[in-house]
C-alpha cells in the first residue's frame, strides 16, 4: 500500500533523485542529499542508480533507499526503466534528475511523480515540468549544479549557497578483514590511484607513480595501489618487485576500497572517482591534474593539495592530449609530489 503524500517541501516529503553514472559524481551527489536533509527535516531520499554505486550510497547516512537500475553506461534499457518506474509509482512527491540526458528523465516521468526538476537539455519538454536553465558561469562546478537542483529557483540562480562536503561512513570490521586477507602491514599507508576512466590525458605517467612508490617505501611507508579490473596492469607496472607495495587493483570491491582509503595516511591520485572517495573519508589527498581543471571538479575537502602545472595548453578537457605530449602531467615530477607527502606527514 502506497504511503500518503507529504506536503511539498515539508516534513515527510519523499524525494527521488536520479543519480549520475560515475563514481566521483555519485560521491559529489551527497552534497545535494545533505542539503535536502538540512532544508527539509524528515524527508526521505531515494536514489535511482546503477548497481555498482550501491556500496557508495549505502555509506551515506542521508540515503534512505536505493532503486537499482539494471542498465549499463550508455545503454537505453527502456524495458528496465519501465519496470523500475512501475515499482516507484505513488511513492514519491518529487524527483530531481541530475544527468542532463533525455533517458535519465524517463523513470520519474513514467512513475508519474508530480514534480520533476532538472536542467534543460536534450529536448526534455514534458518529461520535466520544472526545467531550469544552466548558467555554467555561475554554476561553475559539478557539485554546485547538483546542489542547485535541490534549492528554490531564485536561490539556485544566484549561485551563492553553501555546499556541504561528502562524508562516507567507514566499516571498521570490514577494514580489519581486508587488511588480513590482503596481507597488509602495520606501516603507515599511502594510497595510489593511477586510473582515470575519462582517458589517458588525466593519467600521471606510471613510471612517475613507480618512482614515487619506491621513494615512499624507503621513507617507511606501505604503498597500496587501488583501482578496478581495468587498472590491474597499471598497478603491476607500479608494484612489480617493490617491497611493501601492493597491487590491489581488481582485488577489492568498491566498499573495500572505501575502507582501505580511509585507512591510508594520504593518497596520490589522478582526477578520478576514487579521488573523491578518498576526500569523502577524510584522507589527505595529493591530487594530480592535467587535462582537467581543479576549479571544476576539485576534491571536496580542505585536506588536499592540488598539483597542476597550469600550462598554456591545459586544461584542455580532452580524453587524449591533442598535442601528443601530455606535458601537463609528464613534467609534474615525482620529487615534487614526494616532498608534498613528506611535508604533510606528522
């Protein structure tokens, strides 16, 4: 039996958020969830999200329900969207659609959720009945755009509003199990994340990671290389033959990575999803930027140092370097990052 609808904007309001499709964006979406809970005490938040993101959402205290969408990245999946919409009918008072694609607005529309908010994009007339223009100059960060959709139009358009930082909950019991299962030591740990789904123009050279790992081991650290199955070979380039250096790429679940990152003293990372995870668990972040901009997708923490050469050709926001040299990252030396890590070590 469906619950009675709560008053719009009041206590007990039921809000469905259609979440993004990338790890880092899903972490940043927590800033919206925190804003909704602060503005509307007693509201319930459900999130439409791909199955891989459930371990992240389950670590957010603000999320009351995850509505899994069994559709791959870039896949239309009309049947799956219809089935999910049918299960959500009558259960939510409003929806906030974070992605700007046409298909992302389908589930709230098919579920007949009364108010459906999102930015104008891909001819979503009818699918959304609270369409908002996107002023990219005012809403100049991904996280600002997410939070703005949870605010009244006038306040959102001004761009002058608080952005609460993401904060993922740790599972200490799972951390202990992972440390034992993976054979980790009691040395202070530095995490390394060499991957970046967007493309090689965001990836610091593996030889730089390896040189830094070698130096950190000499300084008394354990190095943990983290990433998904696609990063296994990269992790092997970094860790092969180095003592106290563990290639954990492809060996951990996303939930395990959350806990292992929370256990690290610092991380050295490309602009990637795991960078945002590390920031959200409070670990010191040494963030490496090449083709992307720290102004647009910064780690949402005060406990971070940004490494960017700010060459004339960067940020270019390209997947591969259009000039063929990737100097924005190649010329960012391991010695510079090593000194930053050591300077931040108590």
